[in-house]
């Protein structure tokens, strides 16, 4: 549906966040009541967590849900009273909340019948009448106002003043409050207790997948336009009699290729990881909800680290990449009709939503540091729990480094310049870098604590290093999934020629990011100066290999002109008539001599009010 309308709908988060929360956190009886309403569009919902004063720090949220027994005025069976006790407790930013949703899954602080604060829980709160959409008693909602982009989504605010909901509107799969207000947390496995994280991780996986999609749209526009646009003359071409001097396609400039082709490679790379991560989380959710799987707490934590690092890295690359694509189109990229300004501003929310990109690396590091500790302690039983995890690749290089007392004993395995195009060689480099940076973060924290700093101060001082470590982990997962994805699709959906081109993109992705972050690989001696030169020349070699297939690679994504909304990225390449057609549609061109002439320009041109009469000193 979204593809068909080529726009974001205000109902998007109904399916992306609201429904998954009901499925994951509500018990079977609740699901039997809510899901038919949800699927028939009678109940349209949003996920209301973020508040005006708090976002990522969920434990500090202020909205309250206080139990009210029937004996003290509650509904039959007891109620919860939802309140926004302070201005900063106002729900602020949830998509669909402003004008569309009639229900919200509200994250609030549960106060049980004994007055005990039981922390954050989910409550289904009716906002508007399902008959006439009028706000219900005690509820105030609205749109938060214009944003830099993504304005089709009605991000909203909400305040609650003594809003009474039935006791059973609390999501009760894992915790309950009985008719007397007694709180009880159900006994479940450690992994199942983390199922509330699954929905959050699924949203992050969706964001990773969309990063590849949005970046691919930008690449499609810019690479097509770069093939059409000509600039500069071909000095290697001598025109024959009557022939014009040949102009070069912009896409044939190596600098343009270096700007665009690594982004093209990243868009395909993100595609493979996005699909894999979504599938993994779907299988994990089914296993945890049904209770029939063998999902462990370690595996849940590992996917949490993976999804966090991937969300942080992919959305940063996509947001920066879309803007780089706009710049690569020159002046015409500044036109709204290029499609790139709207694509960019609509996408810009993603580095912030569902965890700020500079905050998430802390969560990644917190999980991965446990692996360092296990390897240091030689705890084979705990280490074995990571066999099916994304982070399993860390164990071997960490073991070698720890045995060598933190010093690198590994060398880049490329023996010749040709070897740097070997994907196994590149994967070795990324795994080494990731393990070394993680160990460096652990060592810095331990050293600072040993020198007398508090753990909080030591942790704070390591945040910049954590960011680099998280990026390294994300890149390792991305390249590994890219390689395995190509192998899996080879001879299925990809023929021999397509497989070869995909591998070229994977090699370019690896080489480009080593070139871009060369210092990380040089500082411990893993790479030497010769390797560095090989890498740089290798990037240029791969650009040359990808050039013949660049347009076909963006065409393969099959974005319609309707969806791209771009005069520059048209499938038929008929760019210049499309630009002029879009320009003529400007409302400023609707009348002659045009708005403002009679009121202002005529007075200057005809009336003479601006006649120069010389200057006079004020002194």
C-alpha cells in the first residue's frame, strides 16, 4: 500500500508498533478481544512511550497508571487511572498519536493497590470515540506541529487527567494485577522475559531495511542523472569533420563514481542484512510467544546488540548518503522536483527515532563487554552460548589478543595486491578491527577504574571509543551478511553474472570502509603502508569494474517514476523536459505579469519611487 501511494501514511505505526505490542505483551484473552478490532480498522493505535522530558531513559518516564479498586470508585473488577502529573510527562512525538489514533499503547509507571511503584508497564488507553472520533474525557491530544520533514505523519502530544481504564487494559502476558490490586509477575524463562524488547528490535530491523531502501532510491535518482548529464569535453576524442566535440558523462568522472558507487554497494548490503534481521526476529518472537523454541537470554541480548549497532550505523550512512547524492546532482539537486530534498528531509528522523545513534553504542558495548570478560575468565560454558550469535566471530580474535596481553598478533592476510579483492581477506580485517576496538574499550574502562575514577566517569570517558567499536561491529555483521546472502541466493534468484556483480559490490563495500577508516587498521600494525596503498588502488579498480553495470544495478530495484517523484531520476532519461515541466507548474508562474508587480515593482519601475537622488552625509 505504501509503495502504491508513494508516500508515508499516518497509519504506518499502527502495524509497525501498535499491533506487535498487542501480540507480544497481551495475553490470549486480550488478543482475542483486541486483534479483530485492530485488523478491521475499528481500533487504530499508536505506541506512546516518549515524553516531553524523557526519551531514551525509559526508567525516568513520569506518566502514572494507579490502581483504583471497585470499592473506591473503580469500575467493576478494578481500574487504572492514567495521569500526566507534570508538563514534562506529556507524551510527545509518538507517530499516529496527533489526529489519527483512537487508542494508544501507553508506557506508564504502574502503582499497584498497595501504593508500590512497579516500574514501567504497557496500558491500552482509549483516546477517541470509536463512533465519532471525539476525544474522550480527560484526554488531550494534538499534532506537535511542522517538522523538518516527514509531515504526513501526525506525530502528536497527549496529556491524561484522571483517565479511567479497565484493569484488564493492562498488558498481562507477563505481569498481572488482580481485582484487589495485588501485583504478580509471572514466572517465565529469562529469554521470554525479554520479549518486550522484541518489538523494539523489530522496529529497529525495519529501520535498517528501510535504510537500504531509501539509500537505493537516492542512488537511483543520482546514478541515472549522472549517466544523462554531460559536463566537460573528452580530451581523448578527436572530432571528425562536422562532428561536435564529445562531452563526458558525469558518471565517468572517477570522483563521481567514488561518491556514488560505495553508496550503491551499501544500499544492497543493507538490503541483505535488513531482510535477515527481520526474519531472525520474527522466528525468535514466534518461538518465545509459543514457548516451543530454545531461544536463550544470550541470543536475545546478542540480537539487541546487533540491531542497535546496525540501526546506528545504517541510518547515519543513509542520511549522509542521501544528502551526498543530492550534492552529486549539482544545482539541479537543489530543486524540489529532483525528489531528493523531500527524500532527505523525510528520512532525517531515522538517526534519532528508536534510539539516538550516539546513545545506542552504549547498549551495544554493554552486551559485547560480557564476551571480553568470559574470554578473559576462560569460561567455556558461557562462551559456548554464543555459538549461534552474530558476535561469535569475536571470540577467536579476542582469545588471541588476550593471550598476547592485549597486543595484536594478527597480520592482514593479503600477500599480494590481488588478494585484497578476496572477501574472506576483507572479513578477516573487519573482524580483527572489531575485536581490537572492543578490547581497547574494556581495557580503558578497567584502567580508569583502577586509577581511582568512578565507574560512571570511566564509562563516560569511553563513550567515544564505544561509538567506534559499535560501528566496527555493525560493519562486520553487514559485510558477513552480504557475503552469505549472495552465496545463499546464488543459482536461486541470482545467476552467475549477477552473483559476480554482487560480489564486486561486496568487495567495494569492504575496501571503501577500510580506506575511509584506515587509521583503525594501521594503528596496531595490522595493516602496513603497502597494504594501505593496495587498498586505495583496489577501490579505484572496483569503481572501474562496477561502472558498466551501475545503471542496471539501480534499475534492478524497480522503483517506479511515480514513487521516485524525481525529474532527474526518470526511467526514460528524459530529464530536461521534465525539469522545465515541473518549473512551469510553480504557482508563481500562474499569472502575468506575476504577483507583486502592481503592489511593489510597478512603483519602482513606472512610478519612480526608487529614483536615485544622490547621497547626503548624516554628520
